[in-house]
């Protein structure tokens, strides 16, 4: 049975890590990304608890947790460890993309960037598909959920400003009093902003 979720008991940190070529290569592995996501969503866990949650071997989760720790993405949670039991927690709650990564000509860095972006896009698609398939279980949320898309004509500077303003607005909702309401639930927001060729 997976370890109990402890995220609700602790106040989560909302800091972000700026990815550079080295840290990008350390994170760009499907299992490492899943491990980090699980620690961020569900709180601290052991390698064996994560293995059970993710359907992996504890040897694999233990190895990849150590790799994540070497790159500063996860850290020990000494408040939970007992004896030889090692608990891990996410060191940050998010990552930020450094624009220089897209201009990097190193094939290894570009490959890591592509893998990370594709894995994130696949995960977003999976989350959205799960919501669509299970929305009947959330009758109070059907009118509150959103699946909109917009097309604007903007230069890169305006898109950057728009993104910063949306991020600032989202940050205002991180610690609202309503988060403790009986009908509150963890809510996922996906934001994808990208240009398209005009055919």
C-alpha cells in the first residue's frame, strides 16, 4: 500500500529552480520526472513507497532518487526518517526554463530538453484525459473547470509579459483562506503558450 500522503500536513514550498544544462541533463529521464512529480504532489516518501506508487522496483527508484539528489532536485527529510529508513522530499516546487537552453548547440543538451518537454506535454495530456474520463465523479466541479483555448496575435515581448502576469495572478491564489474549505481540492492548471505558422 502506498505511504500516506503528507502534503496536506506540511505547508508546501513554492520556490522554483532555474534549469541550466547540467541540471537539465540530471532531470531529463522519464522515471526521475515521475519521482519528482510524485514528491511534489503527494509529499515526502521513501524509495520503496515511491516504487509501489509508480509500479517500479525499489532499486530503480532508489538509484534515480540519488541522481535527483546529486542535481539538487530532492533532499533528505530527516524529520521523517527512522533508523535506516530514508525519506525524500522535493527541494523545490517547480522548475523554470532558462532561455539559453533553446539556443544551446550541444546535442546532449538539446536531446535532454526535447525529452523533458515531450514528457511534460504527455503528462499534461494524460491529466486532462483523466479529468474528462472522470468528470462525472466531480459534479460540483464541472462548471468550475475550464478547457479554453485562445488565439492572439502578439510579439514575443507581449507574450512574455502576458505569461508573467498570469503567473503572478496564479501565485495570489496559492494561500487563499478558501484552500481550507471542505469542498477544496488540489487543482491543476496547464498553461501552454506557443506561436503557430499562419497557413
